[in-house]
C-alpha cells in the first residue's frame, strides 16, 4: 500500500468510533474526540465532522471496522452504520479507501504500542518472532492472529468470537440452560462481551431464583468490585474464567509463544483479574497440553486508542506488514 496523504484513520467498533489523521510520512497523529455511533445517522455524517477539524481534506481513508469484510457494503455487526467505500470515495473525493477488520487493527497495536501500555499478566518472556494472539471483549468479542512470514508480520483476522462455548463443571451446567442463546447455540461472544456479562448475570440470578440488582455491565462490575451482590460477583468471576479458557484455546491454535494479548474495554477494566492466579490456572488447564500453555505469556493492552497507533504504524511503514488477507482496497 502506498497511501496518498493526508490519511484519515478510524477504529470503528460497535459503540464508539475513534479517528485520527496522519498529515504526511513521519508525522505525528492528530487525534480527535471519539464519537458515539448511535449519535450519527451514518459514517459519512461522522466523518464530515472530523474532516472539518483536519484543516486539509483527506485523500486516503484506512478504516478498521467491526464486521466481516464480505461483499461491497459492510454493516457493523453490533451497530447501525453501513460502510460503503464507493460512496465515501465519491463524497469525499478520495484516492482510495482501505478497510480491515477492527481486530486486525488491534493486532497491529500489539506491534506498535510501547511497553508502558502493555501489562504483563503471567507466563514466561515472549518469543519475539513467534505467533501471537489478540483477543478483546468489548461490545463484541474480537480475535485475530499474528505470524511472521518472510520477515514481515501477517495479520489473520477472523470471527473467533463466535465459536461454541460450553460448561465444564456442575455449577456451570446448572447455569447454562438459563443463558440467552442464538438459535439454541451459545457462542463465546454471548458470554464474553458487555451484553455477555449481562447474560451471565441474569442466568445466575435465574438459576438462584433471585431478581437482578443491576441491568447493565458497568453496574454489574461495580457490584462485584464492592462485594455487594453475590450473583454479580459470580458473574464476573465466571466471565474471567471463560475468557481464560477461550484465550487458551486460541493460543493452542497457533502455538502462540509470542504471547496472548487481551484488549478491548472490558479486558483493560479486568486487568488485575486477568493477572491473577485463577486466570492462569484456567488458561493452562488444557489436558494433555498444559505444558504448551505454560510456555505462552499473557498481556493486557491498556491503551484506550491503541488501534489507532497500530493503524498509524501500518501507514508509516507498510513494508513491515503483509496484510493481503486482512484488508480490502477500493480506489477512485
């Protein structure tokens, strides 16, 4: 990719969209205030506001979007916006639009962030050139893989958040029938996301025959932190255990001795729990391959807009990356 500057970059999730601009090669990021997706009728409307603050109209857009890159128009999986690259090119007079999955950008962040924004959460030192996994619970559950091929980092995004998820003990087996599912199927995202935490909490309350004391993920987390509600505490503990298991599954897929990196807003909020011994036990509990998991370190990404730094690294040094499998490009 050879971008024409200025470049507008965007990390567009299910709830918020974050934008920044790169005026030219080697230039610092110009960051803008995040926008709530529900506050704008379309992505074009949001970008018009951002473009007005840039000073110079963008010629390239590189957008990480929370949806599979299938087709020619892309509706956010957990949001109302539809991203139409041809329409954006026409509306803003662009040379090109480059799209990638939002967790491809999180994977780029793993490579771009400095150590102050990467919290070690257990395990040995990483093998710098070995495969890596990034997993992030937020509005949804994103998962992507990184592998070094021919001296360049290749990003492999996917829809790993929609793998099946099952119980592993008697208490979980009792809870499972009370969980809300999609066509009878319990996916990882149905537990490991903001709505997933609500789902776990309500199912635990139904199992125990008590009325919920909170209706959103933030309130549930606060009750758990204060030890103010038994079911909220159990819901958060179960959330962390399930996250550890899924993270361990993903590590086994690629033998991720380069590390498993937990991103997403909820991941950062639960950083201390992820660094605790119980998470590590669940992460490694993969008989007969506990020994493999003991060689895989875990980290938490704490930068609130790390994906923008990852996108900026891609813009500045495209020769360091091989993103053919992770991007779609549209030209004027």
